[in-house]
């Protein structure tokens, strides 16, 4: 049995080669090894531009206690947009 991550890495990610993407996920989608995501995306030449954290944030760390809708993730060194903290008027 293959995990959803393995299926993504083997079928979807290669089709994104050379693209710029925004990674939308939550801590469950990251798993225990966020560096694996970086390695797989780099291996497939997919450039992550920014991150969007769903419920409980991106990695489930400081996002929940932050008062701002955007923080910088120290693992990926990219901005994380916390959609559950962004007000509709901030999207206009």
C-alpha cells in the first residue's frame, strides 16, 4: 500500500516540472519529515513560491499562536499564508 504522499511524488509532482507553485497543506500533509518535501520538489525542479497553511497552520507550530496572517517558515524559508486568519477584506 502506497501513501498519498508517495502517489503525489510519483505521479503528480513530475507533471509540474519547471513550474512555480504554492504548496497548500496542513501538518498531516507534511508528515514527520518536511525536508523530504523540499528534496522531492527540488529533484523534480518544482519551485515552491509560498506556503498556505490550512487549519492548525502549515507545520502546526507557531502558526496557531501568531496574531498575523502571514509568517515566515524557518524550515522552507518561505512566507506562510494562514488562510484561517485572513479576513475577506485583506484579499481584495
